[in-house]
C-alpha cells in the first residue's frame, strides 16, 4: 500500500510527472486547458474528488469540514501541437515514454479514437486519449491524500515544453 501524502505534495508530484512526460516528447508540444483549434472545448481547472460521502463530519456546512478527509486530484489537458493527422503517432510516443519509465500500461482501443492508460509506481494514474475528431488530451490523477487546510494553490493553465529550461 502506498503512503498517504499531503495534498500539496501529491499535486506537486503530479505536475512533475506531467512535465517530465512532456520533456521526453518533441519540443513543439505543450499541455493546455484550452486548444486553439477547439475554443469551446476548455478543460476544467482540475477537481478534488473526495472519498466516501459517509465519512463527512461537516453536518453544519462549515467550509473547513473537508480538512483531513481523503481525496484525489484529477486534471486534464489538451496536447497542443498535435493535429488530427498526427495525434495517433503522438499518442504512441506518450505511451512509449510511460513504458520506458516502467509504468504499468494498458490500452482499450486498437482503432481511432485511441486511448492509453498508465500507472506510475508511486500511485499516479494517467491517460492519453484521442478525441472523436482526432485531437489529443492527457490527464493525471494523484493517489489518495489528506486534504490540507489551505489547498487553493492552482494548477497551471498551461505547461510549456521544458526544453527552454535546459
């Protein structure tokens, strides 16, 4: 069983995994909540998903009632820099990056739209999916963490390719 981490640590590690995946891909790619070709298909800013509603001690509706509960954080991004014609090849590249890292892998489709899933040894879950119209998205989910009293650190709207940092 994996250790339960803090919310801040889980989110920081998720961001590291997404950035490191991007680092292993061609430099023209980035991750963004919006895609320039899909202006009406904005991804959400990430969601904290709580454990069982039956362990909620917040009967009085107090805002701080979620502190100490277990939860996971989930976020998805468009893979900007791909096109419907190239998304299948980029999906294969992402899967190869995850496989090379020794992550547990599976796919659920062999024909478009394609998708693949991975789980890192430290308990993070990832997916890469080709939309029905051929655009690529990537998402990640943390392992369970204990909700922090001040979790309002936003995840970035965009993750640029880290090649510029080298």
